[in-house]
C-alpha cells in the first residue's frame, strides 16, 4: 500500500516542485526543488544594446560638439590675430602717411621760400633795371630839349 500511495502522490509532488529522495538514514526525505527559470529575454538584451548605443551616440555627439567648439575657438583666435595684425599695419601705414605728409609740407615750404627769394631777387633786379632805364630816358629827354 505504501508503494501505491507513493506512485499516486509522486506525480502530484513533482508538479509542486518537490522530489522524494531515499536516503540511507531516513527513507522518506522530501527535498524541495523548484525549477529556476532564466529571467532574461530578448527585450532586456535589446534594451541593454539600445542603452549602449544611446550612450555611444551621446559620446559621439559630445566629441563632435567639443571638436566644433575647439574649431570655433581656433577660428575666433585666428580672426582676433588678423584683426590685431590689421590694426598694427594700419597704425604703421598711418605713421608712414604722416611722415610723408610732413616731408611733403617741408618740401613745399622750402620750394615756396626758394620761389619767394627768386621772385624777390628778380623784382629787385627789375626795379634796378627800371630805375636805370628811367634815368637814361630822363637824360635823353633833357639833352633833346
């Protein structure tokens, strides 16, 4: 009878997750063992893969943004350098123009002074010549009269 009861209850016990094990010391020892299912699914693995992909994309975007910022900084630096050089060249050109203007002014003043002297000298010569001619004319008129 015991064997009959065991055969009837054994399938029921297996469904519950227990197994009858015969042991040397005790003939009726029940060991409870429940089946353990692996709790992974394709959805979890896909989600993990998607998370990794999102993280990789974020890192790529951050690297791109950082590279763009560095490029922007370099371009701004180059523009500032060009602006500074342009200002320096403009300052040098301005100084050169002022020097040339000053030299031209001095040259014109020197030429004008030279012209004045020449004109004044010629005027004096012409004045002396006119005086001499006037005296000659006066003498000639006195001799004819």
